[in-house]
């Protein structure tokens, strides 16, 4: 059974809420967290507006904590870490809308699907996809990535 050491989060950008302050139409200040009133009373949820709106409007991202090894973990600490990870992008020097590890994981997933689609899935003797053989051929475990910039 998969048991992560840190809380697992689910992000959702598919919602129709718009936040504004005192009926004034303006963007939320980067780092704004909304964790009361409009969130679920059952789940640990929060909205985070981490990005700077360079053009148009910035949209807050909704995060739901779906697993925590320590249920008493401080939600404010998770909100802070999530916001801090939005500052780790190496190309732009402003916070982005998603935590960078989540952004990179999505890009790696897209690239992996494209590579496998181009090269074909390797099938084992029983007709199932041979994930071990694919990881050996396409994975990064045997590659020297230290000191190299990694883009998906």
C-alpha cells in the first residue's frame, strides 16, 4: 500500500468562484490564501492565489488535502509550503500559479506519454505493458543528471 511521508494534495483549477475585496475589481495579491467560508466543512481545503497577473486576471487555485500522515498537521504550514514552492521556477522570476514540482511532474507525464506513443508500448510475454523494461530504457535512474538543467 502506498503511504507517502508528506501530505498529498489535489489541485483544481476548474471552478467558477471569483474573489474580490470590498466589491473592488482587482487581482488578489500574490500569496493570498482563502481557507474559510467558501471551502468544504468536511475536507481540508484552501484557495491560493500565488501568481502575479502580468496581463488579465489571476485565478486562485483550489487545493484539497487528500492524505496526511499527521492529521493534526497545521493547515497554515501546508499553505505556506505550497505558496513557497510557487517561487521555485527557474525561468521566470515571479511566483507561478502552481507549485513547481507539480508543474514539472505534469510536463514529465506529457513528455513520457509522447515518447511512449512515438516508440510504441513494450509488451511482455503475457501481453501486458512491461513497465520495468520501459523504465530501464526510458527512465532517468541510470542517467547522470547532477548539475544539469532538467526540462520536460
